[in-house]
């Protein structure tokens, strides 16, 4: 080291070390602000109650209601903790430490647990099963002995290492089998419980999914979504996609050990969450949009248009959430900025489940809501989640951090509601996790909405010519026991499947001036009109218009079926 003074080198080392430490401290502070729910407090509305978890920065994700034990289970993806909340005692039980959790060794790491399932097929005190992204494993917790067992999945992803196990299914007609899929593995994995051995892959086998139609796609982009069981057909359904490019739904018949493949239209290229209703129809969310839809298989199915007998035709009926709330965006700089944001903002319905009454429940991650859709009458009820983190979602463009390093309090952003669970018994609550806010929460389904929407029967299904004006009439009804605060300033809202964000695109639509904002008395009814003109460039076909009202706690919309000619 000619020409360099060793004493000068020594003098620079503390400075370099300090710089690295400062960067690490800054990175850690950024992580905590974004993921840990710093200074979390339980918020609530008339319908939603939140619970702050016992430890800091747990980052809960997978969650499942245990009806037999009157509690809900969750997993901390950060600390590797299995916890539960007791309904009767109204408190958290003592959390249990998972024995091996590699993200504990790094302050800014976590292992995603996308699915938790309580196995009650063999009676009460069922085992708790959950996935582990980083260790590529399926875990089992035996409550009676307070022990854990881990079963590594005998597969890997060439690009990601782990297959990212993400979806578990327990079938009621075989209590010795668990099915599983991983996001980065085009396969169904089968675990035979009586052959499993702790720490090994014994008893786990694989069924490859025939991902036809993705041949010209780099395999790294082919993602497996969810796995659900169809009891009526004794079949497994799996969603597979190349995000934003192509999607297919697969049905694996357990009796014949054969696959059916259902192709999807170009605009529904990213199937993700999925559930099966009592009619055997699949309800699917389209990732990265505000769209969810019903997929019905046709009986007279002779294959796709190219003659491929394995690829079946389908009938699809699309629905959409309300548009993103202006509360998510915060203070916007221009008068028309809210409309611009809403036009481009997606609410991201993602994980979707069916309740015993055949209602469809799903989260709206970017919409910051838990939602219920009734297929029988086309009613969509959305429950606002009362926590927001401005570091998530789309807020106004100002710096979200104050000069002292704290987060600005201005209300905007989302709580990152990612998973939900339905107890599936009478009057059961809907439980959900807030991944970045260190909370779990519940929706009280026993409480009636303060108002409802009825569409005039003559307007429930319409055929409308492009360029022609149509007026849709509806009745807003206040329930007889609604608090007056819930009935002041009900904002009328509308969305459509014309676009993937729920906006009406180049079409025009508005509530008549006197009905854009409604204030009501207890038990009152008001007639409201929505006028719209389909644009000339709107492609002819079948669409859905969602029309209704909202207050700060709840949205209530009804579906209107449209045929545009």
C-alpha cells in the first residue's frame, strides 16, 4: 500500500462503520414503519372490531376460525409464533413459539404463511396446519401435546428455490389426505397424514398440472394461485396465471385422476382467489383489478375453438367492487384529481371464500374493505376497515415522514387486509388479518346495514344501445333502528365492469343532482335516479353495473345486468 498512511486508514474505519450502521438503522426504521404497525391501537366501526396482537411486529397473515374451540388461529410471519384469540374469554391465549423460524435471525425478514387450516375432520381439538414460505414446508401443530412437526415439500423452484407453499385444502371425504399447491410449482402436492414423519418429506407426493397454453411463456412467470375442493364433483380446482398475460382454471377429478382446463378471456388473465358454490360454479378474483366473476362450466362442452378436448368452454359473469374510496388517496392537489385516481386505482379483491348460506366473502386489499356478495339478489355489502397506513396504497405526493422521522398522521393509505376466515355457523363473524398493522379483526355479521338499496324490477336487466340515454331508478331504504349518524349524507356510488378499475370509461353516468347525496330519517324511503349513456366505442356485450350508496362505515350496492348493443 505504497503512499498510504496506515494511521489514516485506521482513522477512516470508524466513519465507514458508522455510515453502515446508520444505513442499517434507517433501513430497520423504514421496515418497522411499513410492516410493524408501530403504536398500533384498536380501531372500530359499527361493524368492524380490531385487536392488537400481544407482541410487536408480528405481521399476521394466514388465519382460520376454529368453531369447535371457539377461537381463531393466526401465525406471526415475522417471529414464527402461532397464536389464538378466545371468543368466550374475549382475550388472546398464550402464543406458542414455532421451534424453527429462520426469519427470526434477521430484523427485516419474514416467512409468508398464506394459509392456516384447522383440521376438525377427526373430532374436536383438531391439528392446526400452516404453510411456511422460506423453509418450503408444511407445518402441523398438535394442540393436545403442544408439539410441532415440519414436513419439507420435496420440490423446488429453479428460479426461487422454494416452491412458496401457499394454499392448503382438507377434503371432508378423506381425513388422511391434505392437498397443497405452491405459487412457484405447477403441481398438486398430496400429504398422506399417516405416512408423514417429522423433519422429512415422507408421505408427500406430486401430481404435475398440465399447464397447456403457457408454452411461449417463461416458466418463471407462471404462477399457481389457489386450491379449492369441489365436494359436488369430488374435484380440486386450481388457478394458474402469467400475470397480466394469460390465465387458466384447472379442475382435477379425484375419481378419474384427470384434468379439465378452462381457458379465460384476455381481460381476465390473472385468476387468483377462488371458491366453489353449491351449484358447482367457481367464483374467482382477477388479480390486479377490481373485478371478481362467476365461472360456470357448460354441459355441452366439446372443447375449445381449436378442437382441444381438454380445454373446455365456460360462461363467465363479471362483477366489480365500488371504486376506491377518496379516503385512501388523502389530500389531492387538484379538483379533478380524485376522478383521475379512481379511474386508475384498483381495489384488488384477492382471497375469496363461500359461507354456509352461499354468500361470497372476499377482501379488497387496496380498497381497504371486507366484502360480502349475495349471488341470489346481486347485493354487494362492503365493510370499511378503520385502520390506514399512509406508507401503503396511493397517497398524495407529499413526503409521508415528518422531519423527526415519525409518520405523518394525515389519514390515507390501507391496512393490508390479506386473508380472512369464515366460521361457517349461524351468525359467525368474519375474521381477517392486517398484515402490516400488527392486528387481526372481525366483521360482526349479525348487525344489519343502516340502509338498503332496491332496484326497480323493470331496471334489473336492461338492453341499452350505445349512445342512448338510460335512466335507472332505485329506492334507498333506511332501516327502522338505524342511528341518525348512519343516515346523514349517504353518498350515492356507481361502478361498472366496463373497465377493470370499475370506472365507466368513456361512457357517461351520474346520479341526478338532487340524489347524489341522501340524508334520511329512521324508516324513511327515497327514490333515486342514475342516468348513463354507453359510449360509442364500448364493445357490445354483457356487462354489470353496480349502483348503491355508502357512508364512512359501509357500502351497499346492487347489480344491474346490461346488454350493450
